[in-house]
C-alpha cells in the first residue's frame, strides 16, 4: 500500500492517464515514420509549412528540396555517378540458401528477417532491401555507405557484424548477426525509464561503440533507441549504419540534413556544418530518455519540438545524481564548440565522473554483468520483438528471383547502381 505525503505529487487521474497514453502513443508512431517520410508529410501540409521554423528546415538544397516539393525533380543518376566498390567477393550466395522464418524488423526500403542457412543451420538476421525503392528516393549512396561501415567493423563488441552480402537483380541482402534481446526502444516502452546504474551501463557501451566509429573517421548520425539492440546476455549492439558519414577527420565537418526529429542536434537544424560531436548530443538525448522516459525536448508538435531544441534551456528534474546532471548538461550543450567531447572526443566522455564506476577494459571485454538479462531460450525465442513485425507473414518474394515483368532497363539501372555490393570476408578474418 502506498502512503502519500503532503510533499508528494497527487495521484494521476483517469483523464491524465489517458492524456499520457495518447502522448506516448503519438510519440511512438511518429518515431516509426523516420525523418524522410516525416518531411514528405510535412511538406504537403500547408498549415505546417507556414511556421517559420518548418519553412527554414524545408529549405533544403537541391535536389532534396525539388524532390520534396514535387517541382523540377532532378534526373536519375548517370552510370558515371554510381559507386563502384569493386568485384563481388561472394558470387555464389543466393536467397535460396536460406529458410526465411520470421519478419523481425521493417524500414523504408525493405525488411529484416530471421533466417536459417540451409547448409550450416546457423541463424542470421537478413536485411532485404528493394533496389527500386532505394533508387526512387536516390538513397543508393547511403546503402553503400552502410555496407562500407559494416566492412570496417573489426570485431567490435558493441557493433553488429556483417557476415557477407549479395544481390539479385531487384534486391540487396545483408547477412548480419542475429541479435534477439530486443530493441532498447522496446524495453523503454515496457518499463518507461531505467534506474541510473542501468542507464550508465548502456550509455557506456554505446559511447564505446561511437568512440570506435570515430576512430575510423565515421560519424554515426542516427543514434536512437530503435537502433540500439540488446544481445542474448543483455549487452548493447549498435545497428543500422545507413546514415553514417565516412572520412570525417577529427576536425572535419559535414552538412547533410539527416537524422531522426527527436534527436537532431541544434547545428543540424540550423543547417550549419557539424562534426562528430553530433553523436555526443545524441548520446545525451538517449541517456536523458533512459532516465526520464522521453527525449529532452520532446513535443507532439514537431515545429515546437524543433524550437525547443534550438532555444529552450535544458530542464533536469532533481531525481538524478549530480554526476548524471553534469554529464547531460555537457552532452546536451547547444553550442557544439562547448559540448563535452569537442576537443578530445571519446576520451572526455570516458573520463567523466558519471562513468567513474566503469572499468572500460572489462566493459569492452564483456566482463561486466549486464543489469538486465533478456533470458531468451534460443534463436526461436522472439519474445522481445514487437508483434507488429513478427505477426506479419514472410513475403514469398523474399527468397525469389524478380518478377519477369520487371523491365530490363530497371534491372540494368539497379545493377549498375550497386556494383560491388556483394561481399564475403576472407578466411583470415575467422582465424
């Protein structure tokens, strides 16, 4: 029985509970949309477009702006603009090598499926992407960037591993580690927020993964709970490298407007050049969400949320430690030149007092027992996947060749766009 004192907040009324449920439901639905789909919808809403912040954000450089507003669309990329990553290293791989069991994820360009290899009976997560959808949105560079980043993951403990990739005339296939402890987003949905020690453990493993990517001159750019998985023991696995930017030196910048609305850093919204500190802003946003249940500047009104990110001071409730408060203030610093991590990158995060209980060598060796164990019984245990995915039937086309009706020209265009996609590691990498 709970006893309420005079200093405690009043119990939630039924109407307040309904309002909270509506807020969280709207939040989750919007999160699932992704930035590209969200902007497409925003651009067609005449009322929203009148808001000055929205107009500023939609004022993207061509060809994105033209494509969003459906005026003067840019021509399709010519073969000379295609990315050539060299010959295929795994020409023999094909969809029929796998028995596709369940849908475990969905995205703008395809699905992620649990699959068992017919020869070795190993389980994999197979990401199947539709070339036509990628080409339609001119996203082939992001897809190839994802493949490049996966290739550079030299057995880092908190990054998903690529076993190999291959393509058919109409689809791309990533054969990835199968991780079945569930999305961090899924666990946050169920528990609302985490206690500080659990949030510290997860944010330390995330920071380690980001620091490793930065050491390879890669900026991640899309950190959010949906892209953070738990493995079967409860360790963090970072996935989905489609928005990564390669070749960003320690002092280098980029300027592409991308990410997820709730986690966009102020400099991205301002369309200013930004650097790797954008990832530390996102780490702060995720840590805040783990501690409080919603991102730091969240509003159901997206224009208002963007205004909050740009102008509203960070507000921290008093139910966290001073160390956590200081870390959040450092990571969620609107001026990137004053943000924690701006001079020595990961070293500054690693040495912050909030992480003083963490032995980083033991953390990277996975010798620290995770605060939560997903308790999965085996590969077929899908309890931590959203039924929204697992209840969906596996499309019969996933393991098939393209429809004969697919135009020869379309197949040729798709093939040229993804030259060199296929990859198989050398035997040395397994030794």
